[in-house]
C-alpha cells in the first residue's frame, strides 16, 4: 500500500475514532500530522508546523471573540426582535429569509466565508430563541450561500470562469449560476420539510415566547442557556448596543470593501468594544469555543500534511486515468465532495477543473453540465464541520450541544457527500437541462 493511500485511510480512521470515543479529533489530527508527516514520510517538523492553518485560527478566534461580546451584551437579541418584525412573527418564514439573504449577498460578490462569519452567530441565535431546528437553520444558511456563490461576481464563479477561459474552453456563467441556484433551492426545500420546517408556519413569535420558549439570554461555557419567559420584553437599543451594531457594520465594510482580514478586523473591533465595557470580558473569553477551534485546526493541519506528501494529488490523478467521460465526471464530482468537505473549496475548484479538461473537450458530453456537477459537489459540502463555514456554525452552537451538533453536521454533510454528487451528475450530465 502506498503512503498516499495509507494517509487517506488514516484520516478516515481518525473520524471513526473521534465519533466513538470522547476525544477531540483535533488532537488526533495534530498527532497524525506528526506521525505521518515526520515519523513516516520524513518531513521536517518545521514543514509540518508550516501547514498549520494560522489564517483559519485567527478567523475563527477573532470572529467568535467579537460575537461573544455581541451575544453577551444583548445585541443579537435586539437583531432577533427586528427579524421577527420583518416576518411579522411567522416563524416558518425565518429559515427562508436566511436562505435568500445569503443567496442575494453572495450573488452580489460578497465572500461566502465572510458572510458565514457574520451571519452564523445571528442565524443560530434566532434558531435557539424561537425553538427552530438549529441544524435546519444552519444548513439553509450554508446552502443559501452556495446558491449565490457561483454568480459571475463571486469568487467561486470567477475561479471557474478564469480557469476555463485560460484553457480556451467554453463557459456560460449565467447558466452555471442558474443551475447551482435551482439545485440548492431544491436541497433547501427538502431539508426544510424533513427537519420539520412546515410546522413552524403554525407558530407565531408571541405563541412561542409565551407558551413554549424557554431558552437562554446568554451563552455559558458549560451550562444550558438561562431560562426566561418573555425574552424580548426588555430588549431595547442603548448606547452600547448601538456601538456594537456600528461595529458589525464596520466589520462588514473592512472585510468586504477594504478587503481587510476578517479575523484581524474582528479582533480590532472586539477590542474596542471590550474597552467600552471591561466587566464583560472574563465571560467573553470563556465563551470562545476553544475545543471547536482545536478540532478544526488539528484536522486542517493533517490535511496540509496530506497535501505535502501527495495524497491529494493521488486522489485527483485517479480521475485523469479514466477513459469514460461520464464515469470520470462522476468520480470528479465525488472527489470534489469528499475533499472539499475538509479542505479549501476555492483551492480544489482551481485544481480539479484543469484535471478534467479531457472531459470538457469531449463533444459527446455536456461541458456545462460537468462544470455544474463538479461545482455543486465541491461547494454544497461546505456544511462539514471541518470546512470553514461548517466550523463557523459549530463554533456558534450551544456550548452544551457542541458534540451533538458536531455529529449532526457530520451526518448532514455525509448525506450531502453521498447523494449530492450523484444527484447533480444525473441531473446536469446524464439527463441535462433545457437551458444548458
């Protein structure tokens, strides 16, 4: 057995161990990076340290630090109350507001990761406040972001366009966006129905707050949310909440328009807010989900070792060796789903499309359909807790539910990995659509 294949099997084994034993998978990831990278493959320790995802660490820590302040000072409660007014108290509409808001902002060119960083804390807070299925809300957010991510203005769409044009291959950016949007809408609809979204249409915010709602006013590191009966009775705009809202707006402006790093920007704004009310800071730092950050960075470090020893190339090279274009496109779609669930979707898109050039040049198969299938397969699995967007969801769940929510995300992303590529391949490659 080759080292590249053994390292991939080792990764699968880590997931199995982490799901059975109460061990942080991030620790397994760091140990595996050392064992496979240094002891087995002979990498220098500095090289292993070099693949540590410092960017992701700063992003997750900075965002969760700032939004711990936002949660502790009641600003998210205020935003939640405004959100209810927008849908006039109909809880069944809230998940779809989340879906289409994410789609619209992503289609305008906003970074998917930046949007997930900003919206994940708000979306899960709404879910817990109104007893809406948190997994459903988080899934509709990520699927909604994916629906708009292949807009000609967004980074994903631009990567596909640039790679195809650089190789002289035809590309229909609007058709690609329509394909991804419709597929994601159907996925969102299925998730909404299966996870009980329809029953929320029978509830109003008043009914929930008076009769059913017993959720928290603030996060506690290892405890359930504190209970209160009428959560919005005393939610009012004060100077500190106003400053926090301004801080959120500044964060969006810094990250999206000035293109500053989201994590460093969040640290900066969070520090200013901390000086405004120092008494909150002990609780804020404790509320940062350190176990989640350890888990994600450990796994991503091991993935970096896989890339360094050639395991990622080993997987993608298998695709180019297939002679049947239909089979090769299916394999490429599944490869995208598997790898992107714990690695960079952006990087994979840039790598996989050149590898499937022979498929795209085959006149017997729809090149537009192949691109759509690969694009969908590689991006819809961003719900994975080992992907940045999934990690952002996990880092904003109830502290007491971190492990169970992790498992739910893992199961949901596993379903997407198994069904998503096959469904996209059948629809866009085998059957085809009239407009593509």
